[in-house]
């Protein structure tokens, strides 16, 4: 095989070109990998493209990587000049082999800034690198930078639109004068028609931008899911997903709801993925915050109450979760929000109970229970405080909490079978569990009654934790399950018990 | 119906005594394989690699075996115009490697090989309005970078050059309900991030802000039946997490809450009797990274064949005494 420096040069340049051509030939490559192949086969490229999979034969990696590595470093030290296209190709090859090479991503950032690369192309390269290196911190870091660029472009476009609008409004005033003058001269209306066109154009552009952002967000969620499936408890993938929601989906109740719904199945199938469950806790907390801050009247009670997966009403709700200001929330609206939150907690604890019983001995599930209970505990305390404040002000914000201010509900009927009863699917209490204290959950359709001032049925509440735990402590459980149940009990007694 | 606990089983013939000479030979030989493919692959973190190797050599009192002038020259050539240091020549500067470089120069008592004022300017320039630190000029935020910033400044005696109050505020905004910390506000608790945040709060004199019992609880729950510690629930035990968890427990004064003897036998079982060095878990491939954290962990557990290590900076205590740095530890 080619071993002299010159021969290696020729070989590697050809391979880099082959990789570039593979991407040109098939823009839908969706996975990369190394094909174990200790020796070169005569006259055949080590780059193999089968359907949408790009493979590199392993024998050439030991030539390829040091070559592109050194080439880039010489360029960085200004000892060797590279054209922009060559830089793009070399960093692409380098990063597919070694995606934590920070400086190579930085070179691409510079290429992006001067317009040689576009953001989507780099998101795609990162996505491919993640198929082989799903944890690669530098790949995730680069993605966040690229997404910031896209966000920056969008907000710049938004600002310039607003400026134009401002100009247009000022123009309107001037035109108004002109039009009156024109009217006197019998030539009215022309300026108005032109203005209509630009407004339509702006509206379309703004629509396009928000659609672009929504698509990017959706695509990011998919990239995160794929990486999460490739490597369990993938901290970088899940913390990226949180970052994306914090930066691209702020206050977007619909996105939070959709994520919570779609994650339900995922966590049920990955019961030891602590990061996946933490993401769920993040979503729950974000939703509760949103619902508690904006019990606004603009969103229909139906969409507020509905937390069921793929509820069609949600998809018709406001895409940005923007709620109009200035409308004072009424008592009933507060109550509806609180009911929705309570329902979220109820569903989450039910899911958690089901999973703990179906999959015994998973620390992740017990840790999830702690967090959800903690969130509930704090939310309840805030509600009580608000209620107390309300009653001292002579207002009544009732309905969520019972008159003695204690929302702690009776036990769910089926919890006593926690340990012994029920196989993986045969919990048998799914239907019962929706009933608490013999009263069904409020039907979203009941909201009409609310509007007309009829008091709603009592909202759902959480099961009693001590009795949930006691089901696991009678000695018939697997020892791990028993250990986690004991730790949970201790946590309730000390951490929650010590709080005011 | 049982679930296999995610843990390792330590075989009866696993190493149970400390092979110090083998480890020193392993590290001394590591740097000489510069043409290795593996060596190229890890060049992007070379500066940290050198810090791992030199620190573990110093803890074993073998530092004189390393090539001091060559290393100091190398570090000098990694300082950039902006003041920051890169992992290697031709790479871009970053806080991670700036800290590693300053740590190495402290071991060698040669911090003046650098333009210290420029290093300080570089770090200062990376602090954001909310008190957080970007890792480099491209703006990524992470609690690890806050630690790098204050650790470097503490070693240089220049902590007053940044807005410490704001920096503390950001770290505290990353605290979670379980007492732990993540990489950013809202992120999952992670033993590595907890180490950085606990170390940060120690260096800034703010350890009273930690809920030591709650955090200590979470950290202790990382110990598995094998004795090893993991970094998050249901992850495998790992020598490096053993260090991060153990050091965090030491910082918050709760190291006696775990089973030290069991952890010691887990760490010893991660040695390679033939090649020297430590792996992440028994039977895996060794590397300098896990070798440092294995030795440092044993030092924290009180092994007297090793120099005492400082839990906050992962450097020999005698070096910190020389630079007159005594980070807080809760009792």
C-alpha cells in the first residue's frame, strides 16, 4: 500500500474528494460509519455509499485523519494556504472522523460568518457526526452556535420589519396629507394600494420566518431523540434539547404540551434513562410555570384543560402561546389553570406509579417520583399562600383547594396492590385511577358550566405517598425495589417533612 | 422478576494492592509515543492531557522524570495574542486549556513563563452580563467554564479582577431540587458539574450556599454495591466519577458518608497489572485521565504512599501551599 509521503498525499486527496462527491451524489446521507477492513482492496475507493449510509473502510482512516489534521493545523498557523472550498471539505472529513476537534468547528464558524457555508449545511454535518458519536460535546456546542446564528438572522429580519412598519406608519401620516391633497386634485388612492402590497409582503416574510424557526425546532428535537436512542442517558443530547426549548420555544405552551405528550411513550420504553426523565421534569416545571403565570382568558378553557396526547384542540391553539395582555384573569380562569396543573401532576404520578410497578428496581423511576412530588409540594404551597392572600383581601379564589386549605387527597384506590398484584400490563387500576374520592376528573366540556358560574367538581389530587410506599415494604418485593422505596420514604420524611 | 443493577462485579483475582512503580512507568512512557494515531486523535485536549500526566506524577513524587523545559516551552507557544491558551500549537484558545496550562506551571513553579496579565484579561473578557463564563470567544456557556475561570484566577491570585458576586449568582441559578448542579439553569444534576460548582463555591468562599446534607445525600447515592461511584442514577461506576463525587463530598464535609474501604477496592481493581495505569472500570483500557483520578481518589481516601491531594483543584497540597492558596472546605 501507498506509504511514501507523496503516495499518501495523492491517496488522501482522492479520498477527501470521494467524500465530497458522495455528498453531492446523495444529499440524503443519514448515517456514517467505519467499515472494519484491515487492508485496501486494489483499485477501489475506501468510501462506500450504500443507500443513505456513508462508510469509510478502516484501513484508510490512519492515513486520512493525520493528513487532514495536519493540513488544518498548518493553515491555522498560517504556514499553508487553503482555499475556502478546500477548507470546507477538509474540516468536513476531519469532523466526521474526530468531531471533538474544536478548532475545526471554529474554522467552519468563520466560513459560516463569511457566507461560504450556510447554517443548515452545518447542522446537517453535525447531525451526521452524531450518528457515530452521539455524545460528542463539541458537536453539540457547535449546533448551539449555529442555532444562535439562525435566531440572530430571524430577529434581525424581525427588527428590520418593525423598522419598516414604523417608517410606513410615519409615511402613512405624510401620505394622509398627500392623499388629501391628491383628492383635491382628483388623483387619490394610489399610495394606499402600494402600501397594501408591502404589508402583504411583510406578513408573508414574517410567516416564512416563523415557519422556518418552527421547522428548525422540530428538526432539532428529532436530532436529540436520535442521539438519545443511540446512547443511554445522553447528558449532552438532553441538555441541548432543554437549551433549544429555552431559546427557541420560550413560553410556547403548545410546544411544551407536544413534547410532554411525545415523551410519554419514550420514557415508558427507556425506564432507566435518567436524562430522559429529567427532561420530562423540566417540561412539567416549564408548563406549570407558564400556566401559573398566565391563566389568561384568551386561550379557550378547552385547550387549557386538555393535556391528553394528540388532543386536536391543542393543535389549533396559538402557535406561539402568546397571550394577550391587559385582560384581567378572572377567578374562574385561575381555577381552570390550577385544575390543569393538578391534572398534569395527577397524570404524571399515575404514569410514575405504573412504571415503578411494571419495572421494579429502577432508581431512575424513584428519582422521577421525588422530583414530581417536590414540584407538586411547592406548587401546592404557593396555591395555599395565594389563597390566604386572597382571603385576607376579601377575594375568593376557591375551588382548587378544599376549604381547610389542605389539598392532600385520599389514596388512589388501587395503590394497595403496589407490590404483589398485577403483571407488566395488568395493573388493572388504570380506569379506577382516574377517579379520586369517587369524583371524576372534570370533563373539558364542563368548561361551559364554569363560564356560567356553576362550581366545578372537585379537582383531582395526588395519591397518598406513605401508602404508596408501604406497598413495597412488606418484604415480598425484589430487594432493589425495597431499597429504593425505603430511600424514598426517608426522603419524604426528611427533605419534604422538614420544609415549612 | 428482578432487574440487573447496573454495576460491575470485581473478580477475586483483580489487583488489590497499589502498583505505584508501574503507573509511573506508564505515564513516563505515554508522552514518547507521539506518532501514534491515538495521540493525533487526542491532540485537541493535549494541554489537559499533560496536566493529568504531570499531576499524577507529582502525586507519586515522580515529577522529575518528566521533561520540564520542553513542557514549559510548549505551554509558552500555546499562549495566543488574546492571552488565552490552546490545547496545542495551532489550536484555538479556550478556558479549559488555560486552566490546565496554569495548573502545570504551578506544579513547575514557573507561572511567569506566561504573560499573566493577558491571561487575566482573557478570562475577564469571557464573563457575561449574567455572571456566567463563555468557554471561548464563540460564547458557549457552562458551569465548567465558571470553575475554570475562578480556579485559574485563584491560582494566579487575581480573583478580584472579575465580578465574583455575579459569577456566584449564576452558579446558584444552576442548583437543582436534589441539591446538585447541572451545566446550565434547568439542566440535570451531574457529578462532574457538581464537582465544578462545589469547587467554584469553595474558591469564592460561598460554600454556605450549598445544602450540604441534601447534596451529600445525592452524592452518596452514587455508590454502587461494587463500591465504585457513578455520575448519575443508573450509570455504570467509573474511576473518574469516583474522584468527582469523592472530591465533592470532601469539599462539603461529608466524605465519611460513603463506604471508603469498598471504594478503595473498586479503584484498585481498575489498575492494569501489566501495563500500569488505571481504566474507567476493571478490565478496560487504561489512560492517563483515569490514572490521575484513580491515584487522586486513593489519596483522598488517605493512602499514605501518595501525596495529599487538594479536592478543589486536584493538585498536590504542597503545590497549593507554595502558591498560598487554601480553598474552603466545610467541616
